[in-house]
């Protein structure tokens, strides 16, 4: 029991010295804010520790001098964001005050100043500046400026959360800043009917729209189906026309290779007596025909993008392939002429070619993945 208590005591003292040393190191490195907060946290358990009390007093004094010095420098600056910078400095000062306030014994010794009133004042000033900057960007009437305005209004709301006029302006800026992309229903060329190969009702355009809506890659690009855009009265900035220009569901093709085999085997045994057996050898023959069955299918998708005026701004096309094959063997003649590998080929169960629906699903999945990547990459420039 004594050993256990001794071990716990040593561990506690080690932790204490490490904590004190850490606060001391922060102070020595000039990280006064961190030194104050760490010392205050440790003083909650040891409020009368002289080393920590000395560190927190000295670190707090230097930290206040540093922040107030920067506040004075910002106050005489002509930069319109100076109120925001001053707000950040007062935030740091208030954070130290809160840390010390949690330890009444230390609070009475350090006597930190509260800066909550300054935070209210400078938050209001910073919010106003960001709001005015947003309005100025709105007056430029182009998407890039609307995006800048949106970010300014966002920044304003960080200082003045829930302010109705700012929220309204931010939503207005976003509506103008966003590029609404409508993906038109899938088109098919040629004499086939794509919808007949639809697997579970999930056509290529449905897959592309769903995945792009989930991850557009840009907060200012939104994707809609034609039906969604009409029903929600969405302004159309760009239209994507996808056309399956080529679809070839292959038919299997066989290529055959015939090999003639021969092997010398025992064809007769003459037994004169138990310990005297005479074996007669002779050749046996067989022919092995190996069939390689292949089936190659392909599709080509064409993508065209036009703007609201009907001008074509981008075109791309790419393909997907589905290649399937199997091998099997048959033989004629004497089976004793077959090697073990030949027997395995002969005994192998024949595989059936995939169905048209399965092939179409694989082609569509590959086209869908490529289309999503290329469309997303194209609109990332917007």
C-alpha cells in the first residue's frame, strides 16, 4: 500500500513539474498568451504555487503590453480592416481574462482587465466595414464580384450573427454568384434504344446529376436536372447536353487452336507368375481443340455545353470498353494421351457471356465516372 502511494505521489509530482516547466517554456519563448492560459489551468489545482503565480503575473503583463501595442498601431492605420484586427486583439485579451477569472485566488492577485465592452464595439465596426465592402462588390455586377460580396457578407455575420439585412444581402449575392448548370435528358443516336438497357431505372444522366449534386467541387456551381430547374424556376446559366453517339454491344467470337497429342503408355500386361510381369507399350493419340471465346463492347459519349445565349462553350467526347473472354477445350481420341493441364481445360465448366444489361451497366458506370470528373473539372474554372 505504501509502495502504491509512493508511486502515485512521484507520478503526480512529475506531472506537476512537467506542467510548470511547460508554462515556463512558453513564457521564455515569448508565447505569453499560451503561458497565461496554461498556468491558469494548472493553478486551478494548485492555486498557491509560487512559481506558477510568478509566471502568470509576468506573462499576463507582457501579453497585455503586446496586444495593446498592436491595438495602438492598428488604430492609427488607414486600412479599413483595422477594426477587425483590433477586435482580434481584444478577443485574445478577453480569453486570458476568462482563463484567470476561473481561479478566484489567482484573479485577486493578477486583477486582469475585462474587455467584453471593447469586443461589442469593435465587432460592430468590423461588421459594418465588411457589410459596406460587400455592397461595393455588388455594384460591379459580375459573378466574381458577387462571389467576393458573398464572402464579405459571410465575414460580417461572424461579427454580427443573425443580422437580417446582412443575411438577405448574402443570399442575394449568392444567387447572382452561382452558376446554375442544367443537365439535359440523355440523347441517343443510331438505331438502338438506350432506355431498354436501363438497369434499375438508373440512366447515365441520373447518375451524373445525383453525384454532381452531392459533390459539385465548387460552392458556386449547382447542378440540376431539367425537370428540377423548371419546377423550382431556377435561372439557367449553362446547359449540358450528353449524347451517347456510339453503342456497340458485341457478339462473341471464337478462335480455335487444335493440337495433336501422342503418348507412349502400357497397352498390355502379361503375367507369367506374380513376380514376373511383362508390359507391352504402344502409342495412343488424341486431338485437343482449345476455343478462346471473346466479346468486345464499347460506347462513346459526347458532351456539349452551351451558355444562356445558346453559344457552345465546350465539347468533349470519350469512350468506355467492356472486354470479356473465356477458354475451354474438347478432345477426340484416347484420353490417356492428355496431359494433366489438358485434362483441366477439358473439365473446365464453360462460362456464359454476360447479358446485354450487365454489359450496358459496366459501360454506363465507366462513362458516368468519367463524365462526372470532366464536367466537374470544366466547371471548376467558373
